[in-house]
C-alpha cells in the first residue's frame, strides 16, 4: 500500500525545497527515460519480463497527481538500454460508489503495482498481469484510499502487445470488497494464516517448472496498527485455482532496516536460483518511507522457505540502498543486462516529475 500520490501539503513543501536547492541527489544510478511516456508526475512500480526472443517488456504506473494512476507497457530491444512506451493496459477512470450503503461518493478507480509474468505453456494466455485496483476519493490524501473497495485484478494475453482480456477481479479479502463488487476468490479463506488480512496489495510473480507463484502484501489492522506481511501463493493450473504456500516475511524481519513491515515484493530468478525482493516500508514517515531493496534467496520456493542460518535467522543475500530520499520496490530479469536490477525512487527535487525508475546496474549473484 505505497503512497503513490503526494499529499497537497507535501507538494508545496517539495516545490519550495527544490527551488531553494535544499534537496540533493546522488547520480550513482541511471534514470530510465521511457520514450513516448508523457505522465507529468513520472513513473513508478516497474515489473520487467523478457520473452524467449530477448525482448524486454515492462509494466509500470504512470502518475497524474493527485487523482490518477494507470498501467502502461514499455518495450526494450537492447536489454534495458532504452525503453519505449507501447500501450495503456489499464486506464484509471472516474467513478462513483455507494459508501457503507448510504452515501454516493465520487472518486477514481486506480491501478497500482502491476506484476507481469510469462507462463509459456498456457496456450493463448502465455502472458499474465496482476495488479492492485482500488477506489480513491477527494482530496486524494493517503487516508482517502478506500482499500475496502478494491481487489487484486488479473488480465491475460497471448502476447504482451495484446489484445488483453477484460479485467478479472481475482482476489478479495474476507468481507471486502462489499456488494455489489465481488471477486472470484476470497483469499483470506484459503488458510488460517490469512484469516486476519483485510487487504492484499503489491503482487510479485514468477513461473517456475510450470507453477505460477504470487507474492503479496497481506494487511491486517490489529489495535489500530497496520500489520503487514509478505505471503506466497501458487497455482499449478495456470491461475484457475490457487493455494496458500507460506508466509515469507513478518514485521519483525524488517526492524534492522528502519521499516515497520516489508512491501513491494518481487519474485526473480538468476542462474536457476530463485530470489525474493522486498522493500522495508514505514508509512508513518512523510517523505522517507521506503528504504531500498532487501534480497533473500529461496531454499525451496515450492514450500515458501527462505534461506536461514543455523539460528533460524534470515540470511540477507544482498541489500541495495536508495540513492535518493525514498524508494526500493525493485524488479529484475537476468536478460536485462544493461540496467540490471531496476529500482523506483521518489525524486523530490525533480518537480513535477517526482516518480522515477532507475537502472542500478546491479545483478543479484555477482557484480
């Protein structure tokens, strides 16, 4: 549940800071400029996947503050050196809901944090995209995101260029979303470990040995506190049915990285080894909310087991810091040889283009 839209008060602060030169940036990472992308406030939430011909495909979130977040598709034919806008997969739209069965309220349906995956043996549905769709209302501050009116959505296509299927509302959480909205699966009912979750967000995806895996943020509100965890689910029939695998990361796992919980996970592969990316997240911070990328290796993804030491402590394989104030919900494909791991960051000095994506030039296993 990342804060993709900057609150108005912070916008004013950031403009003044950028004008007076009080915010600086480290240019160690290389900014990705998507040719043909026109979003005034920049781009975020990258997900990359290369096809068998070596063409790279990236879905991402172009931002038009304060209301709109869409899903766009870009293409690279030079292993991440350049990216070009191809098409819009999900367009944010104005809408109306009946809040708590009483009040009609206007707002926007947003599409955030997409995850693109290639499922090569699912004929006609070889490409899949999962994302978080939800409703937001004026004045579009963080507290105006009505996550109860939202779900994990899904589309499929035979090729990234489409045509893409209609949206499928895939995963809800318990009683959410309320009527008249409904999803195919109440994810919180699949296992007792999931019973308390009321929101799922920020999917990551990978297909391994013909099994599709999704990592998700699961959020429970306990004593007024958001308890976020990273969970893993899987499908052995190309997404027709899903099964809970395990909880990968708990809030206590993130303490040494300044976060309250992990967010923005990705599932990635290098040299036939499978890794989990996760971003330390503290939503209580106004500006610096995200603290880079923690990389963990799976001992066994089929059981959702990450590598641990003899004391059962998680082994951190690699940690990538941000070069700007905040960022880290990264992704990677081993064919992305020019850019390596790509990391979104908030560049507050680049008003109005706050949201940017960077090539880190880092690999997972070696550099």
